[in-house]
C-alpha cells in the first residue's frame, strides 16, 4: 500500500491499492511514481510475493531496470509439519479460553492416528493424551483445547506439545515431533484498548485508523491480492472501507472475529536407528510350565498406547487384555464373566504416570470407591481394582508395581495363581534406579522386562545386558526366571489363537488345540 502521490494534491493522505490509477478522491496517480514505487517494492508487495512463492504460483521477477520479466514457474516448497493455532482471544482475561489446534503438513507416510501430549500450568493436571485421526481427504481432525485463566498471574505461559506417531501394530520406529506455544495472559483489569493495541493490531498488513473527527477511506482493492485489514475509529472519527463489486462478487472476502491465529513449526526429534528384533510383537506371554510359589503360570505382556480391559470372548473380542471370572474349579466362560463389559476399562500411560478410566456398563471400584465413568485416575502401588461395581468378586486386581515404563497387575481372587499382567509403554526404557516403594514384594521378584524396537526385551539388573525375548530364547538362563519357562508372541497362548490387527481372534487348527 502507498499514499496518494498526485502532484496537484500534495496534502491528500488517502491510501491507494497497488495498480490503482486514482485514489478514492479521484486524484490521478502519475505513472512514473507508480513504476518507481513498484520497482522499490512495498511491504504489501513483499508479503504478496512471499505468499505466491510458497503456493508455487507463477511470479514475475523484476529486471535491473525495475520492469517485469517473463513469468517463471517455481516448484512448490515442500510442506513442513506445523501446528496451526487459532481462536485465541486475550480479551477473555480471567475467564475461559478455547483455542483450536490443527495438524498441517504432516508426512504422507505418517499413521492415520497420532497422540498429542500437552503440558502447561494453564491446563488441568488430569488432562491426558489426546488422539487425532486423519480424515479421508488427508486432513486431520482439529483439537479444541479449553482452559481458564481465572486466578492466574498475568504474563507468558508456555504449552509444551509432543506429537507421537507409531504404527498400529507397534512395530517399527516411532516418530516424535515437539513444539512450544506461548500464550500471553493479560491483566484482569487491562482495558480493551490496551489489549487490542497489543494483541489484535500488530499482525495486520493494513491498518485504517480515524481519530479526533477525521475521516479515513480505503477503496480500490480489486486485484490487490490477499491482505489483512484492521479498522478502528474513535473520538467521532469515521473509517470507511469500500470493497469493489468485482472483488465482492468474484473473490472471497472472509470477515474474522478479533482473535489471534499463528503457525508453530513442529520439530522432529532424531531417534536412533531401529534394531532388528527376532520376534516383533506388541503383546506376548511368559509361560511357566511348573510355576514355583509366588509365580503365576502366565505373565501376560502388553505394549500399547492404550490397553483395553474387557470380557474374554472366543471370537471378535473387543478388548486387548481379556478377563474371566475364576472360582474353585478354574476359569468360567459364562456366569459372572458376563458381568464384564466387552470394553470395561482403559489403562494408558499419561504424562504424570499410568492411569485407568472406566468405560463400562457395570462400573469398577478403586479402593472400594467408584471414580465415575470416563474419569481418568492415576494408578498407585497397592491400589485395589474391582470389576465390577455392581457385583463383588468377579475380577479383583492389585497394582503391585508402578514403574516409569510399566505397571504390574496381580490377581488377588481365585485366579491369582493363573495369571498376572505387565502393561508397558512402547519404546520407554526402564529406570536405572526405581523409586522406593514403587513395587510390592510379589512384583519385585519379577524379571526386568520392557518394550523397544517393536519387541520385548529382558535386562539383566547386574550387568545391564539386554536380551530379546523370542520363542527360541533360553529364558531359564536369564535373571529373574525360574524353572521351565518359555516366551509366546501372543497374550493367551492357551487359547491357540492370535489377535489380528482388526481386533478379531482367529481360531487355530484342531491339531494345535488338541495335539
């Protein structure tokens, strides 16, 4: 944008759009001045060229004499992963805020679902990971983040964002992007003018301002390209914006609310090259042929972002960790087992530790208290989990260990000698020195297991040597294992079935079941 440069009207201060032959008052613009201004280039021209270059459109570079050269087609710049933040209104000081987060420019080979981890003093502590799914057109479902600035000291607040992408089967190397957002919360007694001047005016390309009875006009926007215009009038001033009919009819005019939007680049973290694992799996089982006292026959292993606990079904099971009711005769496929929902509870690794969420029809009790449906609760060592809330004694678990990379659940009902469960965070290394009181005695005697590079590993506590778990591994030679023991790359080898990627269970041939 430039002001009127008519030599006959030197006091005219009306803005003239690029390429216009006359200003809003009808003063003709000299061609030489226009050519010189175009040769120098205004800030608006620079922004327009930058936007055109990013879109890969044809641009007209300037020669040494300031004249346009022949059109040159530039290759479109590669899309960069970034987070588009919009809808932030700092005028809502001391109240509720809602901002919109959108993933843009993600690589085409990224999985269709990613996990977002957010941490900030503005967010509630119980906020867990958020999942974003990709649509059929390739765009990502937006995430709306709500928080309150009530009682917060004014100033800058950071929001740390982590984007985790991992294959659905847990194999392969995970990819992680990080970004940091900074939100400026104003004082609760700040005036609207101060907030508007500080937050809402600085990011505009063109500003129209009228004060003390003055009149400001802007017209002739046809062919000017995209622009952001800020209009303000006070103290009996008049600010007028005239949009040409051709622009209004043929172009797109978007009138936005006075909120702030910006793009925040996502930085991918370098990861070490993936090491080959002989038996890649996201679920498995340690089978003791003759378990000693204090050991269970099956130690079921899971390495999932979210592990769903639910009712055992022979086909089309809805959960990952399948549970049955046990009595003095063993596991019961019917009876009280039907009091378990197909999807009863979810255990996930959050930023503050492992948490459990009730998603069932019959409820669950944590230390005898129902936490409420869809309310994540942090797990702690010694916590008692009862499924269900309506009938006692269907399935009772105790959190026997809460480690940095895994949580261990032991049954304390009639199935206590049959199975125990170890739920791991994929790709997380175990702590060198676990915190005091993190494990009960029954979990402290278990071997140190973790998940990395798409498979399960054993780590010797004394030497620190890592050994991959596979069907051919001699587990009895490793520390923590006793007696005849083997590894199976499926959570329930006694069923003779394997979970598929769609959650359906395939029955094994009769020779496997009865041979």
